[in-house]
C-alpha cells in the first residue's frame, strides 16, 4: 500500500476486563482497501491462540470492527468482539487445547495487528501495518482474593471493592476437577462476592466421596460472610457443578439459594449417590461413545434416551428459586438440551432455558 501517512490502529480500552467491549479501528487506509485484523495470545501453557477478520476500508479509508462486516476469517459479519471470542489454536498446535486463565492476578496479553490484504495464514512471517498490545483482566482493581480452608472446604473467595453488603455466589466447575478462579474473579469485578469451590482434584472424580454436606458448608461460608446479603446468595454451576447446584436447590435443608445458574448440566442424579456415583452412570454408557469425521469423541448419546425412571433424576419440582439453564445447541459432550426439556416439562414456571448456538 503506497500512501503518505501510515495506517493508524486504535484499540480502546487497552486495559480492561475480559468482558468489556473492545473498540478496534483502523484509519489512514486507502478507500476500498482490503485489510486483515488479527489478534494473538500466548496462553499460560505457552500455546498460541489467534483470531482474524477480513475487512474492506470505507470511502474515508477507515475500518471499525464494531460497525463493519468481516467478510471472512475466524468470524464473519458484524462482530465487535470477534477478535476475542473466535480465538483458536494457531495451525500446527497441540491437539486438545483449552484456553483458560489460571493466574487471575495477571492479565491476558492480546496483541492486535492490521495487515494489508486478506491474509489467512503465515501471520508470523508478515510485517503488520500497525500493532497494539492490550491487557484483558478477570480481576478488577480493588477486588480481594482470599484462600479458604475452613470447616473442611477448599476454595478461593473473591470480594468486590467497597464495604458491601454484596450478593453472594457459590461457584462450582465441572468434572475436570481442580480449582478454577477466573469466573469468580470476574463475578467479583461486577459486584458479587463469589467462592470458587474445589471439590475434588484433577483425576479424583471416580474416587470422590463428598456428600451433600460439603457443598452445604461451602454455601454457608458465603451466606454467613459479614459482607454478604444472606437472603441473596445464589449457586453458579457448570456441567457436573450444575448437577450439584440443582441437587442442593432441590434437596438441601441448609442451602436455600435465591437463584441457580446452570450451564451445560442436567438433573440426572441417582438418589443418595456420591460424586463418584454420578460418574458411574456415565461410565456405564461408554459403549455409546462414537467418533466424528475429525476423530473427536461424541459423548452426548450416553444420556439418551432420557430416562423415565424418577429414581435416577432429581425432583426439580422441589426447587423453589428461579433457575436459568444455559445450553449449547451443538454440545457434543452431554444431551443438555434434551435434559433441559425434560426438567422444564415437569417443573414450575421458575425454570428458564437459554439455548445458544454452538457449544459452551
């Protein structure tokens, strides 16, 4: 591109929370010029992730990611956050990667660049027209992070800045185990006191023997905190964590959540089962696992057809708080959409289901 003034790339804000809207704009381009906006991030596992979109500058020589259409790349259409949500491992990466933040006390560094033409590969070998380094944080300034090892539970408590009182959340992840903090850190950044709960370590699921009282104790730790509104404590669960959340809401005499948010879960939980018992149900259906054209395992058939045996399911009619079920329509791990239809078909109007495109 021959021009007198070099292209100017602006990214606002350059330091922000991960869910804050990013405004990316390129100026001083020739009108009608094809360009590629590209983002790259090196994960804590030292793997590189990237996203890119193809744009055409307008009559003034400008491109706005928030306002203009991407004609190709890892996302298409008007996608203001496409340079973040569509990130994927760069070609040649290890298989089976997952992008997640383990150290919430440091930011995700994302380098955003603009290249001439519509580029699809070889970004490392090309010289960008302009670049900007941005910071994406899960933990806002002023949020307090405190390890919790009391009353037999393990986790990390995130407290928003200020005196409170705050609404509280018990935050539980899924069957991979371990302590994941980034969701609780972000929730605290938005004014919720949140306890990221570890209820078994990686690889311990089959031998985990935790009973309901472990989770009741964790719920009580949140509810009894002096900076928490005791009547506004909810439960946030993903996958196995959402199954536990529904069980607490349906069966616990101690934990009385004000709401439940359940992502990619179900209400299948045999009566009086321990955590390992839930895993045993899945293990019994492994013969239904199949492989797609990309050699990826498809697990969702394990939960199909939906059982009609009430002893294998939670009685969701006993839940007295609002429940939001969030499912991916392309979820290949669990039959979450079918499970949601089964649970809402027998429950009250307290259940709301949000089915979104893709997988979660």
